[in-house]
C-alpha cells in the first residue's frame, strides 16, 4: 500500500466504541452500514450511511455503535499525498481547511454517499491485487477521485451551512470570550483551537462579520477597557496589565493613536466632566496617577 494513504475498516458491535486519531493526517471516515455516533471534545453527531466523518490533523474522536452495529471504512491521507496530487490553482491541502472544525460530520445526498463508497470499494479491490496491470496508476486515480469527491461534498455542505452536530461558529461567542480574557494573550491560533475551528475560518468569519481583523478588534476592545478603568480611578500602572498590553509604552502608543490623547490626559478629561456634571460623578479617586 502507498505509504501516503491507508485504508482501514472494522465492524463495531452494538454498544462498542473505537478511538479515532488523525495524528498528522486528514482522516475520512465512511459509513458502510449501521448507525452510531461520533463524539469529540466539544460536540458529537450521528453517523449513518448518508454521512462521512472528518478529522483534521491532530484531532481525536470516538466512534460508538448503536443498536444495529456500525461498519466503518477509514481513509488516512498524508499531507505529502495531497501536495503531490494538487495542481496549479488547486491546493488540496489548503482545500481541507474548508471544514471549519477539527472534527465534523458532513451529511451527504444519496448519490454522493453511494459514489464515495463505490470508489472506496474499488480501491480496496485494487489493493488486494497489487500486481494487476497498471495497478499503481489505477489506484492513484481512485485515490484522487476519492479526495476530490470528499472535498466537493464538504464545499457543498459548507455553502449550505449544514455541518451536522455543531452549529456554525457564532462570532458572538468569540466576542464574549475576548472581552472576558482581555488580560491574557489572545492569538488567532489559540482562539481557533479553543473554538475547534481552523484559523483561516475564524479569520474569514470574523472579518465578514465585523469588517475588521481579529487583531484590530482585540486592540480596540483593550483600549475600550482602558477608558473604562481610567474613568473608575484605576492607577495607570495597573491598567496596562489588566488590559493585556505588553507594557505601559505599548498602551500609551495605542491609546493616543486611537483617541488622540494620552491615558493621563483622558483621565483628567474624565475628572473635568465629573465636576461639570455632578449627577454623573465618577467614584471617588483614591489612587494617584503616576507621572509619565
């Protein structure tokens, strides 16, 4: 068998389960019969003959059979294979990023499900007779068709927003997380891992929803928190750490660029407004503001 891909199959009796580990590969799980569930860290979905399971590199999941048992066919694709069969304008390794989650179950129509199982079955038969005429060429062609078929199904379902078992990432969840963790490092790859999505998908969805990049939103959120803390009398020396800046100079530079004044100047404006509008007075300022 070509080291860049591997076919495996097994049957699970009712109630039994099996761990799936993508390791460094793209893992495609076809269902040839029965029913069950695929469970992963932050979700799960039903498995049946009209679905395929997808695990991105590094992902793990657990397949569990229901009353009728579960017959699983698995195709493991190495990144090197995807690079080899890619062509100009079609990077197959990048194409798998269309699946926005580390683990997903994609629902297929009957025609596509039948086609993918047929291709898998033909590939199994060819692997059983390695000396067949032009066997290597034929097998590689079947693998390419399988990869293309899986990706087309994923793209179709992505457009329909019908990934099973996990609602599409709601950017509001990211907003809430960011604002609850402003004091911590907030990197794209870490946020993507937290929400079990690809960095590419998160960046794309965030830009579409907000019109700005994730980094731009985080900086603005931190600066908004700075203003709030300043108006509540929190010392400047403490604010930059509570807002996640790398240092006071970093906060000073960003604050002045965004608002046109320094944090100390903004604090004095807050005090002035409090004197002019006593009904909206700020809490008593008990701390001193360090000199710049």
